[in-house]
C-alpha cells in the first residue's frame, strides 16, 4: 500500500523488487497506488510477480481542484481506506488468492486495521531517516517542552537528538490548531505503529545507533533494511529534456552544479532569487531541475542571461545525472532519497 506523494512510492516498489527476487516465484505482490504514481514508477523491468493496482486518488471527476499538493493529500486521505479496500478486493478476485501480509507506507496507519481484520501481519515502511521518525514519536514531549523554552531549548530528552534546537524544527511542529490532513495522518500513524508486526526502515543502523536503540525499545521488531536502491524508470520517463546529452557536451569533468529540491519542496522566493544571483555571478555550468511553480520566482531575464552556461528543466533522471562525470556538486533539500 503506497503513499503516492513525493518519493514515498518508489522506495516501497524497490522493497517489493528485492522481496520478489528473494522468495519463491509463486509469491505474488499486489502494489496498490494511485494511477498517476504507478505510471511514474513502473516500467518493463518490474518482475512479473509484481502487479500494479490503481486506487482512487480522491479527486472529484469534473470537480474543482487547485492542483496543490496539500489539497491532493487531503483528498487522498479522505478517500482512504475505502479506496484501498476496493483495490484489495480487486487483487484478491483477479488472483484467486487472499492477502497474506500487508506492507504499507507508514503514513497509511489504517493498514493496521486492515491487517487485523484479515488476521495477517502488518509491516509499515518508514521511507525516511530514523531521526525524523523519532521526532514524530516524541511530538507530545516536544510540544510540552517548547512551551517553557521554544527559543533556546533543545531536544535533550530525545536520545540521539540532544543537539537539535526547537528553532531547528518546522514552525508547524508547534501548532496544534487546524492541523493539516498530513499532520493528522502522522498523528494517527504514531498511535498505530506499536501494533505493527515489525517496523521497516529505509536506513542502516550505523548511521544513527543511539536513535536506533531507542526505537528498538519501543517496538516489537525494528528492521533497518536501507539504503534502498531506487531504480529510475527510463522506459516510463526517459530523458526527454536532454539532460544527459547536455552533460556529455561539457568539456571539464566535475564542473557542473546540479540543483534539485525534490518533487514536493519549493524554496521561498527569496532563496530562489539568491541562488539564481549566485549562479549568474559565478558563471559555473549548472543543471537545475525545478518545477513550474518555482520558475516564476526566478529573476526577470535570468533564463536568457544564463542560457549559455545553464540548463533548466522540470524533471531530470536524477540517478543517471548524479553518476555522470561532469557533475561536481549537488545542491539539494537533503531529502532522504536524494542523500542516498
């Protein structure tokens, strides 16, 4: 069961690929995800025993939809778990088999109930770092401690996060008024994770041993299986923007600045302007993957003035780009999958 936003679905599919190659071929995997996300991550290299099923994303047909990610998440959350129950029924009818195990994105907390109803194991998959999961688990403690010293206080009460200040946390951490659908989802996740047969994490123990030990003490089973190799999908996405050919045309190795802030994050206008001005001043060749809504913040004339040294696209085959010998530095929002 996938959460079809950001880069949540791709690591889950990578996990399914790994499992499908290590267990008997007769085992079948039904991958439940939105149609849009399935199209983006599936290609002809997916093993035959993994079958994609589309779940309704909650968007009303012909209805008003702004296109914003927060709204899309809200619609999807409101459509769940009914949309997943329908897809499970479809998979069971098509295969003639009953679900024997539920592996879900950890955000999909209701999978706990679906698994319990069927008497099968539930394994939630946390796609990010152990430190972020730990912070979510301690949210109530953070809120209480922040009331006393939100300016200078630290997370000294959380093992492994003692150097983190309250000021380092997102502002919405301290707001319990009108929580977003995603915030409510995370809150429900925290309540349900203790029911899991095992928590599966896209990380490895040595990177955060103190945090890992604390998390192990909170759950029946806590399994680090990362870093997960997220295979890009040349068959479905390709390199229609010509990024790799542009890199081939660069004359010096390790000379290109690659910039990408992921598929969800758009930095504030001031930060995008400052970055644009820095690129224009230094005149280093750059490849910038930026969504359309971010491009509108770029300084007037920037694209024209930098067209000889830079290339701006809405999407790039990131894995292949980062492997290329022309790349010298990666400017990123530090998303977990980008770091891996």
